[in-house]
């Protein structure tokens, strides 16, 4: 059973907890600012923005400037960007015929190159490509590994 005076204790406790959270957030924002000044990693700006947004805090000036820099970079990069033309049904069919004409090994090599160009790394490309091409050709991953390993002997 609650008494009329109980809410008096709860309200100040909630304010204290909120203040502790804001104090922790302010310390974290200072650490993020220091890290951002050192190496200009934009992830620190985004982390700071997220903290401020979640706690409904005003954005510090360094976060505003950082977001402005990020926006400028995106806009500069997008300025020369043109959306790729949609492929017609004929082009898609021609590509499929070309793909079918390639050997499995050639397809895997092409896939690995495409993967590297998309992801900027070779690691993981082979397994992704073996799985992808195996799926398209109706072969298991193990079959694809065997075919690939014979090629490398």
C-alpha cells in the first residue's frame, strides 16, 4: 500500500539518476572530442551525435562542425555521381548467356575480382564466390570446393 509521501522520494531519485547519466555522457563527449581532434575519425562525431540525440542534449560545436564536414564530403562525392542506367531485359539475357558460357573456374575468378572491387579486400571472397556460383549452377559448396582445389593442383 502506498502512502501519499512516497512520490517525494522517487522524484528526486529519478532526477539524481538522470543527472548521473548526463554527467557520464558529458565525460564521454569530452573523450570523443579529444579522440576526434587526434585522428579525425568521423565515427567519433557519429557516436557523439547519437549520445546527444538519445539524451536530448544540445550538440557540442565540435560535433556540429564534424557533421558539416561529413556532409560536405558526401555532397562533393555525390556531385559527379550519375545513377547507373537500368539494364534492359536483352542486356540481362546476354549477360546470363555470357556467364553460362564461362567455365566454373572463370566464373569464380570473375566473382573474386568483382568482390575485391566492391569490398576492397580478398579475404572471404573465395568462399562467397564458391557459394554464389554453386547456387546459380545447382551445385553444393563441397562440389565447388573440389572443383576449385583440382584447379590449384
